[in-house]
C-alpha cells in the first residue's frame, strides 16, 4: 500500500492521499447533511407529530449538544485505539443512528435517534481532523483541510436539496434513508482508503482515562488554542442562525428566493475552498486566518443591516458572507490541528469539537437575546449581533497571534 512511518506521520502515495481526503470529505458530507436536513423538514415533522416549534427546536439543538458531549467523552479513549478502527466503528454507529431516525414512529423515539446521531457524528468530525494532522505534513495541511471542508459546501448546494427532494417525493423518512445508503458507500471507501494509525497509542498505555485530557489542558498553548476555537465559532454563530429569519421577516428576500441564498453561498465556497487552502499553505496559517477574520467583519455588518433591495445585490452580500466564514474556517482548523501536541492530537481535537459545539449553542442563545421583534413582526437590533461577533473576532485575532504551531518551520 506504499505506506510508511515518519515520526508522528504516515506517508501515503499522492493518489492514496487524495482518495483518503475525498473519503474524509464524504464522511463529513453525510454528517453535515444529517444535521442540516432537520431544519427544512420542520413543517412536515411539526404537522406529523403535532409538536410545537419549541419541541421541534429541541430536535435541532439536541444534535449539537450531543455532539459536544461526545467530544468530552471521546477524550477518555480517542488516543488509545487505532484511528482507522475507531473511525470505522463510529461511522457504523452513526449510519445505524441515521437509519433509526428514518424508522422512528414517534417524536420521542426520533429525539432519541437524533441524540445518538449527534453523539456519533460529533466524534466523526474530530476523527477526520485528527487523521489529517497525523497523515498530512505541516506545509500541506491547509490545502488538505480545504479539500475536506468542501463537504460543507457540497452539503449546502446538493445534499440538502437532494434530501428535500426525496422527502417531498416519498416522505420525510426517505431523506434519512438516502443518507444511510450514502453512509454505506462511504464506509466501504473508508475501509480501503484510511491507513492504520497506531503511533500515538504508546503514549496512552498504562495511563488513567483522564490522563490525555489532563495533559492537553495542562499545556498553556493548547488551552489558548481551545479558547481561540471557541471564540472563532462564537463569532460566526451569533449571526449565521438568524440570517434566514432576518431577511425573510424583514422582506429583504421573498420566501421562494431563500434557496438561492444557500445555493449561491455553497457554490462559491465549493469552488474557493481549495484556493483558500492553497493560500493558507503559501501565506501561512496564522496570517491567512487573521486576515480572513478582519475581512469577515465587513460582510457581518452589511448582512445585519440589509434592507429590501434587488435580489442580485442581496445575494452578493450573503454570498460574500458565506465566503468570508469559509475563509476563516479553513486556516482556522488547519491552525488548530497544528497547535495540538501530536501525542495527544486526538484528545485535543475531541476537546476542540466539544468547545466548538458548546460555543455554537451559547452564541445562538446570545444572538436570540439580542434580537428584538417589533409589533409589525419585523426583526430589529440584528446589528448588535455583528458587534458581538466582531468583538469575538478581534479576540480570536489576538489569540491566533500567540498560539505556537507544532511542525512550524519559521512560518505560520
């Protein structure tokens, strides 16, 4: 298989490396679609189960909370097993949980299945980033992260619309059945493309379960990196969850035009993801991330101040916002992966996943507190979300300048 060890890394032939990255992107794709598909299925599920909007909201948030809890739990075992075996086991459990969603006959059973899906899906994201850090050398990690993160763009452009097509044609169950079938395909690819990764295991042998977590939290650099991760996600999710609500309620876009927002935004990030990854490797993870943070503050404020105008101008602003958020995430995740001590990278990325999930939840809650609905129904004070998000972005900028990167060769 032309695989050989070199330090903490496993070197692959270029073709095998590309297949690995595409497989990880496919795994991420199924996880992201599984999370995103719930939101547009709201009208069908609320009518079918006779549930309130608050109960439907619990279906959505339960996934993220479960993902955060799984990140914490994973710190006790993720660096004790072969990455390949653990990834395959988790993916099988995720696929079964997704099929369970399709078969759920009641709201309570669907909620339980969503919690299970979020639990296993959250660890999958962690494992993908960990494998990138173990396999891809430092100077090519930005490009590799860009390839894997195109999964979000593809999920936005193709995955969610396809799931809705199946749901509208045959019923909501088939959206999850489609994801389950795709999981079967990606699982087979993972079986053949993911190499065995065991070098890290020796560092966790004969240690208590919380040893790896203690080692990660004991090091100031990794604590700072986790703070950076939380502020990065907090800044994004004070704004992102309310874009559709704001522009539709305030008549900036008509209901039938909303899909164009996600299609255009996803399409642009799909075609610019690899370019951002290449810039990250050439310019440096730190510089690219910091510049992307500053740039993103501009569309943040413009989006939160939008008023009714011609559709092309609205799409220009929202698409720029999608691009800016993606341009932050690619170098940001490459930077975080490189900040982890290679011996405990799995544990660090598990903690990172938990921090990001909880930051997303808190940010959405804070954003909701800042918004105000007028008697007319219009949403106001959205710009205050941009103020909070910009403050968090500036804090992330400062933290990024202090984080030390493992494998850095006089560039960041």
